[in-house]
C-alpha cells in the first residue's frame, strides 16, 4: 500500500537508575565466578539497579519526558502510547495507562505490548502501522522499560550477570513519503520455548494456591539455547527486512541491536561480513535491560550523533519465545 506520508523517528530519550552493581560486587553472590570471566563471556562490567522506591512506570515516564523534550512536541498532541515491558507495576491495569496519567497525555490511546526483549522494536512497528492508517495520530510514544532486578536471583549466574534496570523511549511522527520506516521482518522460532522464562504470576503458576518453589518467581535462562537462536535467526531477520526495504545489508549505514551480550553482537556483525563501526553498543556498562535495551542504545547513539540525516538505520532484537524483529528506517 502506498501512503501519502511515512512514519519516522523524531525524538529519543532514556533513563537509568543511580544505583549500579559492579562485577566485583555481584561475584560475592556467585560461587566460582570471577569479574574477569563475566567480561570475557559477556563484555558486561556493571549493571544498573533501581532503588526500592522506583517503579517501572516511574522510569518509563522519565524516559518519555526526555524523548518528548528531544522531539520538541506538545504532550497534548500525542495520539498513541505503547508500553513495551514484561515487568509492569501490576498485572493490570497496563503500564501505558499510568504513563498517560503521569504525563497528562489525555488525548492518547494506550496499550501495553509484551514481546520480551523484542518488545521495543515490535512496538515501533506497531506504532508506525497505526499512524499510517489513522490520520488522527499525529505523534506516537513508544517506551521500553524493564525492572529486571526484582526478578533476578543474584546467585544464579545464568541470569544475574546480564540483568539490569532502565527505560528508553522514542517519538514517532508523520514524515515525508519514502522516509521513516521502509522495511521490516518479524518471525518466531518456538522450538526452544522454555529456554527463557518467568513462570511466577502466570495463570499456570498464580500467586495463590500454588507450591512455593522460589525458582518459579525468578527469571530462568538457558544461555546456550539463547545464543544458538540469536546467531541463527537474527541475521535472517535483518536480511529479510533489508530485502523488503529494497536494499542490501551493505547499504545499511548503521545497525543497532538488543544489548544482550557484547560477544553475541560482535559475532553476528562479523557473521554478516559488516564492519564493527556500523554498530554501537552500551551493554558493557548498561547490561541487558530487556525491552528497554534497544530503546536505550538508540537514545545513546542519537546523543552521540551517530545517526545521520538521510541515513539507513536498522534496529534488530531477539526476545524469549523466541521472537525476532527488525525494522529499517530512512532517517
């Protein structure tokens, strides 16, 4: 379908808590794990830890305010808010409703989207789709936020060495036809569905009337299965998204990933025979912030003037399930 206008990215922001945890501090909880081993395997040197009185919605609002200021728009003109998270304040109402209330964005439709660590890239595509078919949506706000450490067993190195707290946000606006989002790919490989999960609180493991197995209430991850899924499927998703956009992978000017693991990102970039200077990472000092991860690294890349006008930008992520998503943007 040919549209009279495109849907593009015009504002970016993020929020990281004041509290941090170094590898040395984390290793006090871990038997046989050293700070050097964590860096060798993941590239991560520290994680951000939200204070006890911080909430996912509060972090989301902070990131949203930064993105709104960067875009230079009026809050009253936001027509859609999508909250991408799996660590909401409550099971319901949705986090996006709390964000709307705190911002005073009374004209915005709201809903939450759960696609695990692929949530933000999925939210961007969903918002763009909505804008292209609904003339009433002048601007959309997409937020990725995660309060991971509330669900992390510090003594489990499979998860605790990665997980971090934070929020990122982006503003979408109507732009000239041919700009904004120009291609995408979303697909799933559910063959290892149980490899990354949080069972507690789901209807199969409700908080009332179930066995009190502490492991149920913590995130669980099979690192090897996750690695294999990512290196197999992320390059496929990127190539298919480029094909839809009518470009080759070499024509991408810049490529940003969900920040799960530095070694993983470097492996994928090299596997695709692309130079490492075509990407930017912050996982080394931020850690894995789940649905917030791609939003935060996008905001930081923008702050560092790494995303140029008229350049071709790819955003790509993998989430538990496993879900893969890539969007291509002409900036």
